[in-house]
């Protein structure tokens, strides 16, 4: 099963993968783990650009085919899904997750989900004025003028107009999506995100909104 789409939002961290039980394998890492089902084990291979998962039947030394049924639902698939969730949360960096944790920890913000039709959107309000200082969304990359069919995570922050103009580069920083472009900036959340700078921008946004 090709899980490489995860790498759009998650970045493997070598030290964390090795601590989890992965071993170095070529230009990536390999994990093999027995499943609590007779003769089955899971093999997970991760590189900076690929993420593959196989369930193998030792009896035949070949893929356990029911696992590869796209829309299938089985106890084996559920077991592997639980393991993958654990690996992603333990061994990978995720800018969206890191930024949400930063806002909760630094500003005591409780993220809100105001739109049922957009369950992955999060809004962040200041403590006193209760106005938005950040919004996290997932949108088609074409909305930012990027080429492709990918859906990307972004965050909108409020900044002084002159700072916005100095930051926009069409790669990491963009004119605000779906908000006032004079006062808001859209930042791409992916493996190239400068987290330190983004935290500084969020702090500026918070202070602008709260003053």
C-alpha cells in the first residue's frame, strides 16, 4: 500500500524512527513487526519521498492480498491503521500539529471548528477581544497559484501591510486566501515551513488583533 501522500504533511525524523524500532535501510528506514494473526507481519518502508506498507503472509512469503483491497475493512487493516497512526504521531514532524500545540501552549487558545462542512479548519481567537488571530485550513494548492492536484495545509495570520509585501514569495508565503489581502498573509504548512519564523508571525498577529 502506497502511503506516500502522508509525506505531504509529515516529515520523518531519523532519531525518532530508530527509537521506535526502525532500522536504517538504504536511503530510508525499515520496520518489520509481527501481527497478532497467524503467520502475518507488516513491513513498513520510509524514505524522505516514499512511504510503503505491506502485510506479508509467511506461509507463502508473499503479500497478504486482502490487505490490498482498496475499500476493504478487516481486523488486519485496522491493526495496521492503529500502528500507522502511532508511527505518524511519534516519529514524524507535522507543522500543522506543532503550530496548534504552540497556540494552545503560548496563548491558552482553544482551537474552534466553526464550519461543519470544513472539519479540518481551525480558528484561533485572542483571549480578551475574542477575535481571530489565525486560521488553519486545507485547500487545493491551485488556490495559491501552485501547480498540481494536491490539497495543502495553510495558516492565515494578520500582519502589518508592509511586512506582508516583504514576505510574499509565491512559494511559502502568499496573498491571503479568502481574507483581506492587505492585512492577512497565507503561509504554507509543509516540510519546508520555517517554524521559528512562523511562530514569530503568529505572535505578531496575536498582538495586532489584541491591542
